[in-house]
C-alpha cells in the first residue's frame, strides 16, 4: 500500500516566502504592558502569555530569531 504524500500548493510557498521577507512592527512597549495588565486583571492566562512574549520581543529584537 502506498503512503499518502503531502502536496504543497503554489500559494502556500508564496505565502511562506512573503511572510519571511516582511517584518511585522510591534506596538510600543507601554501599550503592550497595558494589555498585559488588562489580561491579568481578567485572569486570561492565554492573553497574559501572549502579551508577555510580545513585550519581550518588542524590548529585545534579537529574541526569538
């Protein structure tokens, strides 16, 4: 029995290349910290994690590269 193969779509390759070329601007750190405090007040653990990671990436551009 043959194994199914993954067929990549041409648009998938183009989208990956475009995303790799374009850098996303992050919001300013004070705005991210305000969002972090808001998420913490609402006890939204997923948003707290997301905001915390974005604060680190905005303050230290070399992180996560």
